[in-house]
C-alpha cells in the first residue's frame, strides 16, 4: 500500500515560507486588536484568504480526507484478517491500546504538573479575560458539548448503520465495524476470504493514488493552510495568553522530543534521530493539517517504506492510532482544564486532578482526529469539574496554533507505537528507503 513520496524538502519550504509570509502580512497590515472588538482584518486579506488560500488549502486537505474512511476500513479489516485468529488480534490489540493509554496518561500528567508549577491562569488580568470572552464567546456557544454517558460511548463504538457512521466521519464506529469484518474474513472459506482480502487491498491501493495526487500539491497546500492561520492570528493573542500557550508548547515539546524519543529507543529499538529524519513528511503533514486522520495515509507510507514495518502491522496500528493515540491532545486538555480553573478561581485538589488525568486520557482516545476534534469533549471534562464549559472561549483564539502542535505530537505517538508493536511482534524488517543510522 505504498506510493512514492513527494520531495520532503519542498513541503518543508512551503511550511516555512507560509509561516514567514503570513506573519509578515499580519505584522504589516493587520492592526493590533482593540479590546472587545473583533480583529480588524483588511478586506483585501479576507478576499485573498477566502478565495485563494483557503480553497487551495482545502483541496489539499480534502484530497487526504476523502481517502480516510475507505483507507481506515480497508486497511484495518485486511490488517486484522492477516494478523491471525482472535488470539493474535487480541494480543496485538492489547499492546497497541496499552501503549496509547500509557502515553496519553504520561502526556496529561506532564501537562498538569507544568500548569501547577507555572500557574499561568493566576496572572491573567480581568481586562484580558473580558476581551477574550467578548471575541470568542459566540464561537464557544456554537460548540455545545454532548452529554457523555455509557450509552453514548456504546453508540459511538457500535453504529447502527456503518454507512451513516462513515458519512458522519464517526471513526470509532468505523473502526469497530472494520474489526468485525476483519475477524469475520478469517472465518470465511478460503476462496471467499481471498476474494474479500484482494478486494479490500485494491481499495487501499486505489486510495494511495488519490493520496499521491494530494501530495503533488502538498507544498502549495501547506503554504496556503499556514498562511491563512498566521496572516489572521499574528502574535497579538499569543501575547495575551502567553503563559498558557508557553506551558502547552513546552509540555508538548517534552512529550514529543523527550518522552517519545526515549520510547522509540527503548521499546522501538531505533535511534531517535533516524526516527525523526524518516518521519519528516508525516510530521510536516500533521503540523500543517492539524488532523491525525488526514495524516494517516502519509503515516502508512512512512511506516512501511521508511521504518520497515510490515503492512499487516501498519494497517492495524496506524488507523487505530489516528483516532485513539492522542498523547498531545491529553496533555493539551490537562493544561487547559487547570488553566481555566485558575483563571476562574475554581480550586481542584489532588484527587480532582487525578480524575482530570483519567478524563483527559479517555476523551483524548475518543476525540476525532480532525482539526479541533477534542474541543467538544474537552468541554465535557470542564463541565464535570464544575468549570463552565463556555470558558473554553478564552482559549479558542489560539487553538489553531496549539492544534497544529498537539497533532504533531499525536502523530509522533502514532509512529512510535507502530515501531514498538512491530518490534515486539518480531516483525520489524529492514527499511526499504533508508537514510541515516538506525
Ligand atoms: N487535531 C487533533 C488530531 O487530529 C485532535 C484534537 O486534539 O483536536 O490529532
């Protein structure tokens, strides 16, 4: 299921240029925000963003998104059917899920520890708070949290109608259905099982062609996505929420550049520098799209072509990871819950914070791998701790930037998980397209 990649350096250039040009345009042409008023973006910039940059960015993003449901379904079903009987699926599944939960718990704990130490919410002035509430309060009320109960969990895990789940991009439901189909294939007569597997493999390979087309325009698409964000956002909000943003970013850096590299070395048996240099395209795609799902096709290629992970393991671990492996999201949620508690003067004792860690892990596993996918679930965590969910408005303005960073860490987690599972199954082969030492 692999395809030749784009020139990684060209995508990186698109990313850096987009950020530089966007920040420059913002600095030169967007006046600093007046307290209480929406950001005064000039009309010509709005026109360029709405008619050129956003559409081109969306073409790139949607060419990736359009492949996600067929790719997750086909690759997971084939992966499960090839891993072997229920016992083997259970063993690999347990390792995979255990890794996801453990790394998310580490992420949430790092986040809470940092926010307790730095206390970024304590210093935020009343005036800043009111300004942020005015600007983003409306958006927050649009994002109503669903009431998360055992029943909603069952409903999201087991859809009544898989086609509807696919249409609504409910990935947990699609994952369960794919697991059932994959296990079912192992029970079919040999000719039927082979026909089914061949069909699903063809679907996967077909999606790769579409992904290849997306990657042709990736440098321009990435430029446009980053330009749209940076040209509108600039640095104003980052200054207002500086402490909070810094805590999230430092936490993510610890998780992405210290914790995961250690796991790559110890559990994946690979040199972290080799890991990062071969994961470049995936990491850039995650950063620029803010979507684990949109990064899935690139991840499968990275794992198979560059890491030497066999397709049956990549096809099993990575689709699960795109929805469930979200250490960066768990960390971000932990910091945000405590930050907002500090701002609003809600005290969370140690026991409450332990519950926050557990909730962050569970909601991160359940969050959709799309831009802002964790926000509705995060609102339920806030509500459960007595923090008004509307207070999310305070941080929505900087969420896009933080989403780019946490999705990158989620993605590093996905790739480290696939290395670990492949190695623990004794299946980590020689990479096909190798660079630098292992
Ligand atoms: N954008 C994240 C992802 O796709 C999910 C989130 O934290 O909102 O991994």
